[in-house]
C-alpha cells in the first residue's frame, strides 16, 4: 500500500487521469483478448455464422454491408487506443514537469540538496513519464495487433464469402 501511495504522489496532478486512462486501456485489452479468443478457440460459432450469412447474401451490396458491420465489431476500442498513444505521453510529461518544478522549488535559491536528503527520491519525478510511456506502448501494441488481425480476417471472410457454394 505504501508503494502505491508513493507512486500516486509521484504522479502528482496527472495521477487520476493516468489511472482512468489505464483502466480504459486494460478494459479494451481484455475485451479484445476475449473477442479474438472466442473468434478462434472458445466458440467458433460467430465466425461460422458469419460465413453462412455471407454465403447466403442475395447481393454484393448486402455482403459488403455485413462485412462493414463485422469490421466495426472487430475495430471496437481502436479509437481509445489511438487516443492513448497521444494522451498518455503528454500526461506523463505534464506530471514530470510539475514534479521537476516542485524539486527545483525545494532546492531553494542555492540549488543545493538539503542535508541528508537522498538523491534517489528526486528521481521519482520521472515516474509519470515512465508509466505513461509504458501505457502508450501497450496501447500501440494492442492497436497494431488488433488492426492486423482485423484486416487479415476481413480479407479471409471477403474471399470465403464471395465464393458461391
């Protein structure tokens, strides 16, 4: 509990926004894992039903509309992941800047460490940037993975759905 509190204090004014953004990203990560796991392993029924619907489509327009609907389902959460790529590092920089300003104020006019003050404690001002970069890295990895899987599966579905039985 003590380390969580020190982490919260180190992040300063961006602690709450970073926490909320992290929760949103982890929600998308788990949902995408559940979606693709269900798509391939747990329950192949959604994919089989979609293929059956594609094969029985009366027109190319209906087939395209069905693929478009499926694309929206496969792309769920991508706008949040894209926003996180930009917002998380910016929040981290704001937190680090606020921390550096506090450190400089504590050093005083002489810019000297107070006697007996550990230098390592001053490094905590970099934690918001570290955490936000890790969050942006996770969001980028999941975004690229989801986009790749989506494009691959839509290509497969488009080819299979256009074949006539």
